């Protein structure tokens, strides 16, 4: 049983096996990429300091009430605050242990846009104890009732 060979039987192969060479080059390339320090680009910026909450605004350690009036005024425990002050106050409450409950009560004719922005601010600051209060006034939708606002 003989095996048939090619024309070059008995002569050495002159073609080089490239697979080990490629493997070694890939390993060296990976080692080179790992050892190069990552170039970090940084720009020094003087960031503005946040304003502390106004001294006349009290943060209750148990629960705080946030009301949005029909004139789009934000009230924190009965005191008018700006949206920037509200964010600062909300950040302050998240640092309290335990975190106080926040009760949100928008009035019937309050702007949806302002209410949505306030809710976004509440979410962005990471408030976890949050609830809507006064919703029972809006149980009836449509004609009549204390909260009926629609017209048919």
C-alpha cells in the first residue's frame, strides 16, 4: 500500500507556515496595546457653587409638603420657592437620614408644564419617599363635583 505523493517527494518544503508567526504578532500587538497608557484629556473648569437653602425655609425631618398653586407658584411647606431653590432643598433632603417623605399636591388649575418640570426635578434629585396627596378631590371627572373640570 503505497501512498502517492506529489512531484516534490523527497525535497524539503520551501513554504513557511505563517500561522505561528501571525499568532506571535497578535500576542505582541495585544501586549503593546495594553501597556500604552490611555490618553486622558481634561479641561479645568471652575464650576459654580450651589446656593444653600434659604434660612427661612424649614425642612421637616418627617414629611414635607410641596404645593403647586394655580398661579404656578411652588410652595415648600407653605413658603414660596423658586425652581432652583427647590432643587437645592430636594438635594438637602436626600442627604437626611432617614429621608423625609415628600407629599406633592398640585392645585386643579396648575400648569402641567410646571408640574412636569417639578416632577422631573424630584426624580433627578433621587427622592425615594414620594407621594401625591389630595387626589381624592379629583375622583369625579366631567360635570359637577368639587373637582369636575371637564365640559361636555
